């Protein structure tokens, strides 16, 4: 196994932080074959995770379609000049949002593990007019009202390189700390301190 060099690791991390490219050859030169294998493993996990989010559960796709109808009614209400027409459209939109939320909550109650598909809590939002900004959105949604990408957020190749490099750096720092706190580390510090004192 290759001896890791803290300075080289820090330089590559700084390069990534500056938006510069770090090649797989750079990664292998600093981390060895083990580091390259770890990078490939994490990248393949990322690709599998992305593929998973391409197919949403049918009930959530239905919820998203219901939200789209409610959103369109809300937008129409905002563009309508006539007060009564706008009010009627808002009431219809609110009913659509409530129906969508009821559908979502029934699904999440039975499939609690699927909460990660949502950008916020699905409960406690009923009975408020103009819910366009308040209803949960799927993390894969393109809506401007989505709060977060959550678990569907994509990790880039550069992010994975940074993770692999930072993990190796953290390991070196932890090993150095462990040694410096060990009996041998304390003896070495004392010897160095004595040499420094005697050398003056």
C-alpha cells in the first residue's frame, strides 16, 4: 500500500476547490491503485443512485400531476382581472391542492420510507388558500417552488474525487494525532524538545 503524502493530498484538494481539474492519473499518483478503485466504486454508486431517481413511484407521479393542475389554476387566478373569477379559481386551486395532499398523505402513511422523495413535510398544510409555495414538491421536480433537491442532488466526479482525497487526508491527520498522543509520540516530542534546547 502506498505511503500517503499529506502535502500532495492538500494540493489536489486545493486544486479542486479552485475549480481546476484533477485527473485520474493525478489521483492514482497520490493515492495509488486503492484510491482509484475507491473513486470508481463511489462513482458507480452515484450512477446507480441517479438511475434510481429516474423512476418515481406511480402514486408520487399522480401527486405531481395533481399539483400541476392546482398550480395552473393558481397562475390563472393571478392573471385574472375580474375579482370574482380570480376568487373562484383560487377556491378551485385550493381544493386541488387539498386533494393532492390527501393523496400524498395516504401514500406516505403507508410508505413512510418514501419521504425522501419530498422536499418538505407532507403533513399540516391543509386549509390554506394559495398553497403554491407551501405544498411539498418531489425532489426531482423542476418547479421553482421546490425547496431542495434532497437525496436526488447529483454528486459530480470532482465531488467524488474531493471525497476520496479528503478521506485519505483525514486518515493521515487521525494517525498523526494518535501517534502524537501515544507513549512513543510523547517520548519523541520530549527528545526533540531536549535536542532543540541542547542545540541552542
